[in-house]
C-alpha cells in the first residue's frame, strides 16, 4: 500500500487511536462520537468503514470541513450528525454512543470545573459497555519542566499554556465515574516540549 493510499484510508489518525483499531476494539456498525473533532483528522477510516460517525466542535469552520469530508466519504450520514457545540454541553441523548473519542481536547479546559463538565458530559452520552478514548497533556514525567500558573494551568516547555492532569487525578476521576481501565495509563514524553497521556476506559454496566 502506498503512502498516498494510507493517507486516503486513515487521514491523520492519532497513532494511539489506530492502536485501538488493531486491537479490535473499534468495529464497523459502532456509533462513534469525536468530541472536539477539529477538521476531522481522526475520521477518514470510520467514515469509509460503516461506522455511524458523529462529531462536535465549537468551530463552525471545523464542522463545515467535517461535513464536507463526510459528504464525500459517507454521504448516507445526516448532516445533523456533525454539530457546532461545546464538549461540555452535548445535545445527544444519554447512552447514545459505543465509542467517545477525545483527542487532544481536554487540556484546553479553562479550569478544573470546566474539565470535569467536559468529562462528565462525554461519559453521559457513552453507552454502558462503551469505550472512552482520551489523549491529553499531563505533567507526568515533566513535573520539573512546567511552570505552574494557577490551578491546573501550566506553561509547557514549548511555551503553550495548558490544563494539565496527573496520574492521581486520572485515577480518582476514573473511580468517581465508575469506569474501568482498558489499558494501563501510558504517557509519551516529547523532548523539551510536552507530555501526552492516554486515558482509555470502559463504561461498566
């Protein structure tokens, strides 16, 4: 398979989300929400392979791009699957999705209350037995390289300001949600820039 056809099939999918595909946790027919989808870099494969794809983003421009992508790859999907709205205030019903994806979104939280609202709302729309996949910035491994500003907001070595979690926060939040870890907490350090952690949970029945 050429690099061009790989790009056509998978777009710019997060490598750790691709890993979940390889592990058989994401299968055609599932109803999937990309919460904070941006331009839809994670959606090419799902749109082409029979998933019932939905997405939200605060940016009307981003949702217009995703609707155009869906129109070309999965024209049977209704445009109302792709909505301009914040993650913390989803208009989808309770227990509506088999999978909820939050890829590089939660670290844009304004404060801890905002972060928890986003998490709880994504959890609300996830079915029992469904998978929650989040990739988010953390302090893990770079505790001495980040500059604390206020609350859980830090300046990272790359100069950006983000809301950063740590292991204890993810563990306690998982317990409060009643979730079960599908995989151990995994973190990748990007040298002198940032730390990105994978938070992958099963919503128990």
